[in-house]
């Protein structure tokens, strides 16, 4: 009986952990998935040191309505603007660049956001053109409204 209880609890909590964030894709996959099933794209740009970014990940992006809308109607990319890995996107290679003594920014983050303010949410259309940029914390109800404005249900 104890094994059954343990298995049930493990399955329950493991299942919750799997549903804790929207489905993500990588920039390297974007062009391929857009060729078969075009959808608008939401790029969430963040850094490790940004407390508002962490709060937005925890609150806004874990909201059930926001997650469902993202999963159904958008491709979602969570992008660390200071990540070390180079990215191939739209036929171009983007890398991390130093911008000061201790400052750095990924070239792709700079091109998409044209800013170094975080968190940033970048909305791309089905042709991967920038539709809208938002540079601040977004509450879950406001994010849901933004998503519905871009792609109504």
C-alpha cells in the first residue's frame, strides 16, 4: 500500500512539474516548424540576474490561461539574452558579445529587441517579422490580453 501511495504522489507531482511552463521551441527549430505549421511567435527575453524576469517566469508564464493560449496559438521561445551558445537563425550566425567590462549581450537579443532592457517580450508574425516589443514586467491578465489581441480565439 505504501508503494502505491508513493507511486501515486510521485506521478501527481511529476505531472504538475511537466505542465509548469509553456511548450518551448528553440530558435534553431523555428524555421522548420513555421514551414509546416505557421503561427505567431512569442520570444521571452530574460537574463539570469533580472529579478523581474524570474518573477515573470514564475507568475505570468505559469498562469494556466496564458500557458494554454501560448501552447495552442503560438510558438514560445524563452531566450537568455546572455547565453554563451551561438545561434543560427534566418541564415545568419549570432553570438554573445561583450558590451563592457562585465556586460554582455547576445547579438540576436540585440537585433530582436534593439535594447538591453529586461524582461522583454517580442512578438513575431508568421513571416518572422517583428509585430510588437514590450520592455517591462507583464502581469498574467495583461499578457493574456496581449496574446488575444495578436491572435484572437
